[in-house]
C-alpha cells in the first residue's frame, strides 16, 4: 500500500480499507486458483494495483458511465479502478469462469457495488454498448480493437479526459503491433507516470472510437 499512497493521497477511508483488503484476499484465493503468479504476489500493489491505476492518472470515468474489462482474468485492471471510481459501473468479462468467481468473491468481500461479471468472449457479446473498454495484456492490439469497437458507444464528451474508446495496458516494443492494428493510438510511458523500474517498457494506450 505504501507504493499506492506514494502516488495517490486522496482515498476515502472506505477506499483505503478496500485496497488494503485486496492482498490478503488474493493470497487466500491464490492458494485455491492460480490467478496471480507466485512471484508477483510479493509485489502485488506495484505489479497489479498501481499498474491498473495508471489509467486513472490520465482518464476520468464519469458517474453512471459503463466500462467493460475485456479478459479481466482475476480482476485487473477493473477491480482497482472500480474502487477508485465507485460511481462508475464495471462489467468484467472473461472466458475462464473460475477467474470470474474470484472477481465475484473478492468484490463481495470488500463491498464493491459497481461490478458485474459475465462468462463470455468479447466477440460473443451482443446488443450491449459501453462507454469504454479496458484491458491488460490480453491480446494484440489488432484483436483488441476488432473485439472492442462494436461494443463502444459513439458518444463524445466535452471533457477530453473522459475516454470513449479502448484503453489497454501493454509492454515491450509495440511498433509492429500498432502498425498491424491499423490504429493510431495515444501512447504514454508508465515509467514517466510512476518512476519505478518495474514500469520500464510498459505503456498506457488509448484508441478513441
């Protein structure tokens, strides 16, 4: 938690309690289902929570807006962002049901009221639109955009910090991946947001609709 509080200082007491509760809960669930690599658990707040919250440094999710976490796995980046934005709804989608059970149980345990889950692949979601799709290291940008684009509302906000498109967290050399995607995304180096060695060659990417 010290790493989180180094960069964010305005949590409510309830948000702080929720964030502090995450580590013991994930440790407990990791004994049953391997949702986080063993080596990452020791750096849980840096590798998972702070990484997820990098999105909150550049974007605002408005009250009542709907966000889909595509391929949410064990709940990242959606759960930390749902704590950070309690009046925004997060729909967590994944094709692996046992990971969604972890998301549900942890959300219930910390009292998150703004999360729903769906056992599905993104391309199978029909008749539903979201303000933003978020994702972390799930697939190449080309595929993420192909899956996400039909699910995003075509609504523009007057506030340029309110995202209407795809936000993803990625690492490594993205030159070829971006070229193959046909996208022209905005890109931020996370190491410049949070100057920590772990975030070298990790990026925050935003492709507007």
